[in-house]
C-alpha cells in the first residue's frame, strides 16, 4: 500500500510495497507515484525496470471532487488466487521440494530458487536474484543452459538436457536431468521459465556401463590380429572408463601358442596395446573449474603414449609384487589405490613402473587377468587419475571383468588364427620351390606373397619343371580359399602336375588328367568332408606351358586361369591368345593347347589373379598395368620381378600373389645335330658312323662308345617295331641327349631278359649305361630319349 498527497507524491508506503518495488522508503517518499508505475500506469515497475504482474487499485482520500490524496493498493491478479494459507503451502512446497527448482523471469534473470537448488549452486537466493546464470557460474555448460532458457522464452516449447557437471556446491561431478519449461499467464503469454534439475548419477552410471559393454561387443574382435584386438580394447576403455590402460600378454600368444606355467621369479610380459587420455609429463591442470569438469566421454582427449612408456611390442619383466603378476597368480581381478602397501612395495621393486605411475598421475588401478578356455593369456591394467574420473569402486571390478572376458575370447580367436595362418604359411612355403630354378632353356624369377592382415595363406602355387630334351615346364595355379586345407590342396595339385609332367604329357593332356584327379577327389571327399581332400567345387585353376629351346617353340594350355603375358625382345607386349578352358573339377570338358614360336630373349609372365585385381582394380585394368610394368627396363629379371610387385601391389593385400617370369633361351645350333633315317637295317651302321664323326667336334670322345651303343639300340628298335619316318637327334647341353622319333604310338617296355631269350636286352643296356631314359608322345608318333652324363656330371 502507498499513500500520496493531492498532487501524487508519495508520502507513506508499507513494508510490502517496499519489498514489491525493491526500494527502501527513503528512495520512494517524495517521488511522483507515476515514476513507480509503467508508462500506461497499469502495472508496478520494479527498481530494475521490470513490469510486475500485479493488480492496481487507486482510492481517493477526502471527497471525490476535492481529494486530499490517494491510496494505491497493489496485489495479485485474480487468477493467481488462493488464500493466504494456500499461498504458504505453495511456498513451503517450493522451498522444501527435494528436487532443485529455479524460476527465471521474462529476461532470463533468476527470480526464485528453492533450498535444494541453493545448496547445489552454493549461493543464497538473495545472492542470485536478478542475475543471469552465466554471471554467477561461468563456463560452457552453464552458457548452454542459459541459451536453452532463452530459447524456451522465445519459442514457448519445453526442453530438457542431461549435463554431466560439478556444480559449485558439490564435491564431484554428477549427471543431471534438467527440465526447462515455460511459465505462461492466462492469456498464454510466456512470462518466465522454470528449471527443474534431478541428480540421476546412479541411473546414468548403470546406463553408461551397459553402453560401454555394448560398444565392447561391437568394437572388440573386428580383427583377427592379436595386437589389433588388444588395441580395440584400449580404444573402447579410454577415456570413457579409464585414463590409462595397458594390455600385456605372455610371449607365446603372439606366436599363436598357448602359454605354459608362470615362472617362479619375475614374469616377462610383452606389451600388446597402450593408451592414455592425456599427455603425461606436461603441466596438465586439475579440473578445478566446475564448468569444465564434464564427463570424459564428452571431452576431446589427446591420446599419446606416456613419456618413456614401453611401446607396443616391448617386453618387460614384472616382479612378483606387481598387480599384473598378482592377478595372474591369484586368477582374479585386483583393485587398489597407489597408497596401498602392496602398490608401494611394487613401485619400490620396479622403479621404471613407479616413474610411469607418477608421470601419469595414477591414483587408482585395477589389474585383470585374461583367461580363455582354461589358459591365462596375459593381463590388463586400468588406471584413473585423481583429477578426472572417480577412483575405481567395487562395482568397477564387475565391469572390468566383463570387458576383459569379452576381449579374452577375441584374443584367443586371434591367437588361433595366428597359429593356423602360421601353419598354412609354413605348409605353403614348404610345398613351393625354394629359390629360382637354374635351367638352360629359360632364366626364371619367381615371387610368392601371402595375403596380409587377417587373411590366411591361400592356394597360389608355381613350379619350374625340367623336362627331357633340355625342355622346361612352367606351371602356375590357384586354389580358391584360404587356410591349411587350401595349402594342402595346392601341394597335391603341384605334385600331380609334376608327376604328369615327368611322363612328358603335352599341356592339354596334362590338364585333362589333372581335371580327372580333382573330380575323383571330390567324390572321395563326400564320404568324409573333414579329410581336406581336393574339393571339386573349390575352383582350382592352372596354366601349364612347355618350352623347347631347340626349336624355340612353346606349347600352352590353361584351365580357368588368367592367360600369360608375352613381352617380345622388341618391347611389344600382349596377352597370349590362349583358349580359356574350364576350371579344374568340372569334368568331361576339353582343354586346348596353343603353340607359339618365341624369339630368343622373349619374356613369358605367368601370374595369379591376386596380382592384377589388388587395389580395387578390375582384371582388365590390372592386366594393362602389368603389361606396362613388364615393358619397363630392368637391370635383371629379379629386379623386374621386384619392380612389378612394387608397382601393382604397394599396399596391403587381401589375396595371395604368385608371379613366374621366364626369359627364353635358344640352344646353340652347333650343339644340336639331327638326321632323317630310312627304315632300313643297313642305316644303323651309318648312324653309328655319324655319331663317331660328331662327338670329337663336341669334345666328347670319351662318350663315343656308349653313345654308339645307345644310338644303335634305339634306331634298331625303331626300324624293327615302328614305322617311318625315323629321325635321330643329338643335343649337347649339361648332358648328352639322344632322341629317336618314329611314327608309331607303341612304346617299348623295359624287362629283364631270360637266358633263353633272343631279345629284350637292348633297352636294359640303355637303362644301365645312361642316366635316365623315357618316351614322349607327339601328334605324329613318339620319341624315345636317353640322357647320358658328360664330363663326369
């Protein structure tokens, strides 16, 4: 209530009026009443300029015609209603409500707050009334809350937020659920905003634990690499759950083996992963600013190894007092503070670890053993700093054990994969030729690269096979699939190819017989799929070529494999026009051979598809890139092979790669002699004479007698049992090769003659006097050959 004189100057005011205006009597008495009202004189104006939502009633003193003064009564609106008793109840409920509550006016200034909010904020109501929130507690979190309050004032739509923050009146950070809603009058106009804040840290922690375990299930185990799996665990944990984590494993785990019993003394552990949420060794300030003490998962962290921390791969010998060793020995998780006697003793026994603990500022730690299928693989050490997360509590043991149990299964899977991949690689390499094969017909360079990363060794293979008559067989193949079975299948295919090549089959016939082998193996596998036999549906492919350095011809055939590339001496390069043929195992489909005449110095490149399809290329682009790489000059064939791999496969590979380069040679014509002979027994002596005349020119006089005998027997057999024409050829290379060709497909057979037999001793003598002999079939007949050692070799 306010009393004025006849001209409207204030003469008296009640205590309620003084509180309503926010002014003392000395500031009001003597001033015009209009100065205390809004411009339209419909509402009271607070000393800070705000219009108060009040109802004004003006009464004259004296008569209405000649008033001696006026009485102004300001009270609540009719719709604000309620008796004084009800108003008291409302006030008590507001002040005593356990949920923190605060009211802001239409300018986002604090007007009222209850006892709970005052305790949380650390300020009395009169210290905060009329001020903005960001003025009282500066910081990004509170600035965001004030922005939301202003948005609600503007839009009239409620909002909520979940900040994780340490308020000035709290000792540690809490998770808050904050409702921000508008306060509207009867006309629907927003006159203020109310904020209700509830501490739901317990529910938040439970939700965070579930979210952490859920993330661990999806992120840990995506790789089949031991160190990679350990690193995934570290990335999930830091900074969300711990400030520092290290994963240390027993050495055999990295090699795919199972650890044995722990030694009686210090235990060597090899670091698999290490991660921190800060940069140790720097002056990292504590989070004293309440506005900045947000939860670690919402704060960008700098991840770096600690100063002088052992890098992944380093081996450390941990004393028996170490929590890592104690958890391994006891078989359970260990939770301790750095001030505990056990930790003090450990740090005294291990100065290097003590320096790391001090550098990182660790105050609380948990060590958890890694168990899988009854074996202990290693241990994980979690650490928290005093200035970030809360020290580990008893409930944290269950979380760490769940996390490590998940990681243990994945680490054991990675260990098993490492073991299986090592076995497959060892088998693969043991079945492939070791080093280049030296042969007079070709200069070769070979490369085999297993798939990298998480892919097991596959079934890519190659071979260089010496053949009779100074010829050479070149083979390359691919077995679809990976692992021990693919490597075993590769070995069986390579052995089959070498066996068929040893009986001198032409390429198309060799692939036909190889296809039969694969097809039959498929039927055998049906009885027991665990045997690992060659499955017909595995999609094996192969290319086989035979090069003859005497004639310079090359015969090739392929079974579903990429065609070889040919680079001629003039530098022109292209794909050999070779019928594709079906992959091995389909059965009953023919293979066709192509015969080429290759100039001396031609380069033949046989390869598997992993070479040309890597890096996301399609096979056509890959073949084009390979053709360009092969045409580049190189100091040697080995250097060219390295250059090709560096050009086409610079990065990680998801498939095996096999490459076989062969540069052709042609034998000196002075070391090759041949004659066409009529089918007349009298020509045998002529053949012996020609041998006697030829060998001295080759400086092989010592071999004349044996060579005459061999030639005599082979020519005689051809005249007696075969049909003409007959061709005799001698080739001098590292051995002396005698070949007799005829038009018959009937092959002679070696047998031991009885005493009464008239014949049957000729081939026996040839076999005894030569290093080896055999029969080779051609399109026009057959060739019987014999190799004779020369020069004592």
